[in-house]
């Protein structure tokens, strides 16, 4: 049990410094050095290494600053040092410091860098393939939060997969993730999960909506569980390029063919030029589109004069060709 000395009056740092300077002047010496100033507690400390030193916690403690005191927290973590513990340390090492109140404490945080989850997943898939899992399979980690691994600053964030166990009947696995790979103080976390057969599908790199035309630059490939790829999911770039989303389509998810269409060049209720071509003549008239249409689509169009409705093929923006049998409606 640690015994704390009886309380006594402690002069303020300003009064103490003034007294030291007066004494030095009377003795003909120089002013007090920084090493003779009162020890000052640091309340917020950031360390990079494995060890907390006395100098990390207090200023003005001279040669004692390099003395190792305790293990630092894990990379990316922090600990709070309470006043009773700090007071006991100060007494043990002969540091002239006492907590000013029961609320005086120090928080020590250790820096770190987060390991890229994609690198972990890549190493995991390769390790599972060696154990008999399907090549290129999708992996779903049950305790995915465990993959948030932080390693010490300045170290290589390499990954190794240890103790892999794969059950082909249940498509289940377990493994130990180690980072940095092979390091004596490496972080090691156990994970479990499921292996799924996978397929590669094209997805949008960013959200797109009605009026946007998809180009190859808007597309990337991802691996998804094979069961997700139904008949209505686009599986080739050709199915997407040149198409327009019917409504907002999210990035990074499989695109259903029902979500896209050829770009609309004739909008519902817009004015169009109606054309009928024969070997003898070409007739035109003004009309109104009854529905949206893309190039090549057959849509209904109302003749502006006769008010008759005919089927017409969309030739381009604002232009349609009346289908055979529509000559009378156009002429009227």
C-alpha cells in the first residue's frame, strides 16, 4: 500500500522562481536553470514508441526524463493516468510534484496506422484458396470489426494469415490475421466467416441518374456473390455503355437491366416533326409525342392538325418517321 506524505504548503511556480533568482543574485551565481524549475505535469501526451518515459509525463525533471516507466498503450489506443497513480510515481522517483486536485490526470495516446482492409481480404482469399476454397471466391467475415487493425507508426503494414481452417461442406472458415507480418509484437486477431462462389460484374464508379449517359469511364468491376447475379443483372460493359439510368442508380452495386434504358431523345408531350417517305414523295407535319422514346423506339404521336394518333419510329431528337399506314393521318 502506497503511503502519501502529509500535505504541506507548496509555493506557486512564480514565487519559487523569484526566490531562486534572488538567492542566485546574493550568491553571485546565474539564474536558476530549467532543470531546477518545479516539475509540471503534461495532461495530453502523444507517444510513438512502446514505452512511456517519465519525461513524457513531466517537464523540468532533468536526467530522469529518459527513465522508462510503463508500457505504452496499443497503437491507436489511449489510457488515462489518475492522480493517485501519478502521485505515487512522482514520490517513488523523487519528483517534486503533487496533484493540484483530484481531477488532475494525464491522457496518453499512442500513434498508429490502420492496415488496409483490402490487403487483408486479398491475403485471406489467397490463403483460403490454398486450403481448397474456390479460386476467386467472395469472403464474408462474420466479425468484420476485428479487421480494423492498427500497427505502430513507421512500421510496414504487412499482413499474414495464420492457422487457416476451411470446411468445404459448410463453406465456413476461421483464421488468425497477423500484422505486421512476422513482427514479435504483431497484432493478432481471430476471424471467422463464410466463403461464397463469386462472379465479376460491372458497376458504376459514381451515382448516376436520369439524363446521364454511361461511358466506359463510369464503370469498374467488382466481385460479388454468385447468387446475387440474377438474369436481370448487367454482366457486361456492352449492356451499360451508352445507356441512361431511368432513375438514380448507386455506385458500387450490380445494375439491373430494368434500371437502365437507351437515352431518351424524344420526351413525352414534346413537339416532333413527323415524316413519311415513299418512293415518290416525302411529307412532313408537326406532332406531339404521347410517350418518351429513344432512337429506334416505336412511340405514339398525335398529329397537331388532324388530332389522329399514329405509331412512329424515333429517328433522333425531335424527329420521327411515321410507320406504314400512317400516311392518311399525316396528310389530314
